C-alpha cells in the first residue's frame, strides 16, 4: 500500500486535528428524531418484557435489547443462527384451581368426576392462579439472521458497512498488516460466537482478542483496531498505573475508540459516523480532554 510518509510533527498534528474535530462532534452530537421513531418501531415488533426480565437478559448477553422466543423470531421471518446460545428469562406458571363445596381452593386436576361436571356447568367457581415461575429460552435479534436494513440506526451493535478510500488490494494489505502487528504483540486473535451483542472484546488475563464471526472484513478490521487499542492501553500492567477515575468504562472506551478512529482515518477506513455515535454514547456528550 502506498502510504505517504509524514514527519513526526505532521503525524502529531494530524492526530490532534482528528481528535479535536471528533471531540467537537461529540459535544454537538444529536440523534435524528426519525431514527428515534425507527428504533421504537423496531422494538414494537417484539413482545413487551418486564424490567426484571430485560435486565436478566442483558446480564447474560451484554447489549441485548430486542429479545424474543425462537418461534416469535420465526414469525417475524428471522432464523436464530447456528451455534447461538439462548438466554433465560422468567415466565409465570399458572394452575387451574376451583373452589370445592367447602369453599376451599383445589387443583382442577384433582377434582372428582362430579366436581368437574359442576365446574363445567358453572356450579363451582374455576380460578386461574399464578403458582410459580419457570425459566424460558429467548434470543436477542443480534443472534439471528436479521439483515442490517431491518435494524434501526440506533439499534445497539447494528452491522456497519465502512467505506474504504483505496483498492481492495490496499485494504487487504492494511488488514494483513494489522493482524501481523497483533501477532507480533503476542495477541491471539480468535473469531467465533460471543456471549454478548458486542462485536469483539479483549481478555487481559489471556492476552487474546475475540471477534464476532458475523462481521464482514471491513467491520472486523475496524473492531480489531479497537480491541488492539484496548490491549495496548488497558492491559494489566498499564491499568495498574492508572487512577480509579481513569479506569472507568467510559474513559477506557473513549481511549480505545478514539485511537481506532484516528488510525482508521489515517489508513482510509471511514468510521467517522460510527465512532461519533459510539463515543457520544459512552461520554454522554461530556468530553473531558484529560482522557487521552
């Protein structure tokens, strides 16, 4: 790949310009009301779950948002992808009861033949009562073959189609160079299923990066950049030198994504819109210059 050589001063100035520009964009970031409506319309297609069940699902699958049963997804025209593990939520278990001749509640299944006849004729009152809870399996939409165009723009972890300013050969060279760098740093890069909606993650204890297997080549390269940034700045030895305030999730994610954005931009992979949204969601539009 033909990469124009820059002096150290030029490179530092370019990094500062990109960072300052992105910080300003984050401060001014506002979502389009049409996108908000699209998200609500997307969510309206799913069953309404309790707050506890929603939190339970997200505890098992970070980033889960649009959950539904296997059959419900099939009704929507989507198929759960092979190898995906279900999430467990609670569903009420009900039992049919009736009030016998002594006004005591008893299960209908234990009623005598005569009592069942009275229940049928309305002479004995039948009651449906919640007796306990059972776990039922559900999946998140990111675990299905739902196409990107069916996701609203604000949907968490929706697939991205990044543009690249160069030839496919240039991109291939860039991608291979990035993987070679990761290998030189002793990072083990794995591609496969993950237990969250996250597109990738870095594991400090094993010094490995895991990337979701549904990503296309450009998105996978972008996510790999983000996770390599985590490995460089947020490994055990580096974190040990940081104050408590500098180890918060929003600071760590800001650092990793800003680094990935700057590197991507320098090599022609356009992630500006995605990075702006991502950074704004973590910083809540409050950019502290000390985080980088």
